[in-house]
C-alpha cells in the first residue's frame, strides 16, 4: 500500500518529491490582468527558485519572444508554443469550449493532456479554464463536480488551512461535499504530512439542526466516512473558524467559498492600507513604524495573498493551478512553484482511490435511505 506521506513538507504548500528530474510546467502567458510581461517575469522568478522547473509558455510568439529574451534566467529553461488567440475575462465558457482551440489557454491544457507537461498554470478566466480542463482532462472516477482548493493563512500549527470549493461550481449536493472532503484531506495530508487532518463543514452555525437539507445530509455522510477516509470530522464550522486552529480542511460549495475567499483577500488589503495610513499620520507614528519595521514586515508576509496565490483544480485527471487574475510576478511565481510541488507529490493517485470508496459509500447510503 502506498503511504500518503511519502514526500517531505514544504512550507506554504504541498511537498515535492526527492526526484531530481526536470519539472515541466505549462503556462498560459496571455490571461492575466497585468498582461504577459508579469507572467514572463513570474516564470523567471520561479526557475530561479527551483532549478528543476522547465517552462512551456503559450501565447503570441511575437509578443513573448522579446519578453523572454529580457529574462536571462529563462535562457534554456523556456520553450514557446505559439497561440494567436486569447480567452478574455468576458468570454463565456461554452463559447471557449466550442471555439477556443486557437487560444493560449487551450494550448496550455493541451500540453498537459499530451504529457508534455506535468502541471498547468493560468491567470485567465476561471470558468473557461475549468471548462477547458474538464473537456480535455476529464473528471476522476467518483467526481461529479471538480473543486478549486485554496490555502488559507491560519493559527494552526502549519500556518495554513485548506478550503474547497472556492469557485469551480456554484452549488454542491451532499455526495459532492463528501468528495470535496476526500479531495481536501488528500491534498492537505500530502502537503503537510498530517496523518489525520481535521475536516469541518461550513455552515451558518455549529448546531447539527442548522443549515439546508443537503448540508445536514453531507454532515452525516462525512461523519460516517471518516474512518475509511482517515480524517477527523469536527462537524459544522462557521466563517470565523476558517483561519482558526480548530480545523485543517474546510468544505463548502463554490458560491460560499468564493465569497469567503474574496472577502478574506479584501480584508487583508484593507488592513495593509489602514496600517500604512496610520503610520503616516504623524512623525511620531512614522517613528513607531521604523521601530516596528521587522514585525510589520513579518505581518505583511503572513497576510500577503500573493504568497499563497494559486487555486488547485481537484478532481481532474491532471494538475491545473488557477492563479489570481490580478497576480503580479510574485503571485505568478508562487502559482508555478505550487504547480511544480504538486506535480511531484503523487497526490492524485491516492486521491483517486479514496474517491471511488467515497462514491460507493454515498451510493450505499442513498440506497439504504430509499429502502427505509
């Protein structure tokens, strides 16, 4: 039996394998708000941080060639795949699925599908990226709705919790939420070498009678599966528990998760802006800022969304990392680094095994309910 803890832990994300071979990452250069220049700079930062990374960059060759030429770190570490069209933030996923074969996003996922890369990264349209990924890579057995998982700064011993879904699908029924729990546990276990992650189901209260019918049904499913799934179910959790040390994996539907994620990012930026305004208010406060610079820098790094930029598509037959659309070069580098670590972790094979078991458990539960 393969252990879920084969690989060393790396702070801030899933650990990489001790394998010393190259890690090929397929990158969509054209989808971000800051344009291809930020993506190319992010690629350069990522290869400097991890010598094994090799970049396959997709987009308009005439635009990308001079940008790559200005990055010495990418010399011999980057291959260009020309794609003349771009998926915009306004494009509907259905349109991209039918007419998007000439786009950089399609080319990025196609390289992963063909085995040219071990993982893919894009800053582009989330809905379109999920649609193209599902079309080309297909869902894992036992998965009805894939999920996007993010790392969330927390008070826990690892410094991060995992939450899913944060935007792949707006709704989820009870079996979907069970599958999310299984995927999130496998992701967290491989990332932090935690043998028995704690799972919480996000709700409007912690009492078992609260919430919609499908949430209460999911509560029963997740609770009944915790021994075979090798996790501890702590029950319902509230929004205030997301950054707490009470839970490691927070399970919710995509609508709720995305609102929570964007609220957290906005709050982090607000705190940062308010601190700057406060310390610039007078010469006394500016002196205080100088004296507290070390502590403020540590706080800034801890709440900086760019450090954990990258939502991972879980439940697909391939590793896809969705970088934030507004990511700068630091954020892009973080997403590529996460993709590289995931590509080497082997987490998807173990996830597939447990998803099949979870799907059977949910089916058996439904059958028993019908017979009653």
